[in-house]
């Protein structure tokens, strides 16, 4: 079946409150499932909060991929028969920390993706991942996964599309930056453009709730494969459940008309501009 109900649950995790944050995420999954969602997207680092004081705090809040956060998500996924995408600070087997996100369904953890493009102070705590965007076959379609700043690199989102992603899930924490009055957040526009240029649905789940002086865009948005918004962004920076019904068959059709195709028209041999200087 190609029709799928996608939920993004914008939340306000609190840095350091592991148990409370996990409960917030589980309650959000329950609410999304009760609303009929089959895919549930949560924010970046939803289990830990984001604004770490130092590396020691980041280490203290990290956990392995088989830790309590993803174990809890797997149990909820089995209960509700949903696919969950969300972020957590991963302590790797190599002892390093990664800003990671996971795809979890009723069978357990299907994929763990490590954010490849680190934003600002993240590089003080995390090691960047070096694997391509996760893209897996699920009961609800072919689902891709990246994290936040990764969305700003068209090469990266195109890589997900080329790997067959029909829906790209993007757990994110977008810090609030100045913008002209009445303009949409640039982050929401990137969500729309990424969807449109790749003919691929995009579900970006942002956070809210001021944390150690940082405010957030609260720009959670779900765009269809044509790029137009089906849900979001919310009018208020507060926890909120957004829902959209998607026909993922639309994401398999890359035709832009009788003579053009979003992927087949590419000319990769022309695109190597050489090293950045």
C-alpha cells in the first residue's frame, strides 16, 4: 500500500532530563498512533536535550543504540505497529559520541544514522558520521533518514532520493535566527525545495521550548513530493502534533511532464566543479 499517514510531533525536551524526555517521546508516539499515524517523526536529540554545557555532560547523557531510548521506542512500535524516526546522542562501540537518529519498527531498530554535517558547537561533542543517508524498505514504504543540518546539503538529500527514498524523515533542532518580517523560516523553505527538487516527501520534525538561552524555529513541516506543505509550520512555538496523509506512489514517479524527469535528466559528468577553495 502506498498511502501512509505521517506524524511529526514537535516537542520541548529539557537538557539533562533523560527519564522525563523519554516519557515525553513515548507519550508523543502514543498520541500519534491514536491519531492513526503509521510513521512518527520526533525531534533531534529528543532523549537528551540539545544545549550541552560541556563534553562531560554530553557523555553523561549519551547511550548505545541498544539503550533504554530505542528499546522503549521498539516496544511502542510493536504495540502500535508504527515506524518511529527520532534523534538521540549515541555512544558508539568506539567510545565516540554521535548525533544519531534511528528508524525503529515492530521488529526493532532497523537503522541508526549518524549525522554527517555537524552544526556549530556540535563538533565540540560529536564525531561526524561517514555513512550515506539511511534508506530502508518498511511496511509503510521506502523511508530515508538524515538529521537537521544535513538538509542544507543538496548532494546529501539527492543521495537519499537516488537510493530510492519515498519519504525522508528529518529529526531537527533549528535554532531561531533573524529573518525579515512575515517571511517563512528558511528551514521550512529548504524542506519544501528538497521535496520538490527530488520528488520525494519530506517530514521535518523540529523542537520548541527555550533551552539555556536558545530559542528554536519550531518549524515542523511535512511536504509532499511536489514540495507543497501538507502540514505545518505551527503558528505557535509549543508542543504540537502534525499529521499528513501521503500517497508515496507520487514519490516513485519522477516525471515532471512528458519530456522531463527529476532524476533521469541529471548530467552528473558536468557537476564536478573541483575542490572547494
